[in-house]
C-alpha cells in the first residue's frame, strides 16, 4: 500500500453471495433477450467473471457462448493511476467483432475509464451491439458509462476501495471493502 498505511477490510460478499450475484447477472442477461455472439472479459478479473457468466448462460439456454478478453489498464488495484490514458492490450477474439452482439464484463465499475476505453475500441472494430455487465458498481462514474447488468451496488466513500477476489488470481472468492487507515 502506498505510504505504508495499514488497511482494514470488511467482507461484504463471500463465495456463496458472489456465485448468487453471477447467477442473477446471467438471468438478467438471458431475460434481456439479446441474441449474443459472445462475451468479452476485461482483464484481469473480468475474464473469469465472463467465463462464469458463459457457464451460467449455457445452463439457461443450452448454448455455449465464446469468451474473449481485452486488456485495459489505467489503475492499480489500490486505485492509484498507472497510466494517464488507459492502455489497451488487444488479443484476438474467438469470434469476428464486425457485426457481433456482445456483453462486455468487468469486476468493478468505478470511474468508467476502463469500460469507456474498451467500448470505444470494440465499437471501432465494428461491434454491432454491446451491453455491459459488472459484478460491482460504485457511485456515479466520471464518464457517461453505465452497466446494463450489475450484481452488487455500493455507495462508499472515495477512500474506500472495492476488492474482488477470484480464482485463478486468488485462492478465495469474495468482495471486500477496504479503507486506508493511519
């Protein structure tokens, strides 16, 4: 943590609640009735979320959707700025973007920079329709970017960050609110 500050945390969703949130997201996406080409997860934790959503959607529809990924990085996990502008890491998608109908998936919607950069890139690649799904949303983003599907909403102070723990990046699954102290 920058400055050596200690931090405290409060688990707001354990593995069971996160799994239930992902099932709600899948049910909402399915109820939306969009004929989807695939899902695209934003690296890092948006990718395993997209894969879980694809599994849940397959259970609902009987149809497997491909999952692609895109890397967009601006902030470190502690919300400090790494890059003035979001840095894109473009990977080949498992489907052609031109004419695709997708759900873009991320773990936390905070400022909107990440989703905005990813949406802008994918629109430029010819994606026909794009919906956004996030596990957690907080407050109002700085950009006019909104998630169509949200599992958890948190109204927290600016010095509180939302940390999502998901395999394969962590050994546990949880959502924790953490605040710098000291």
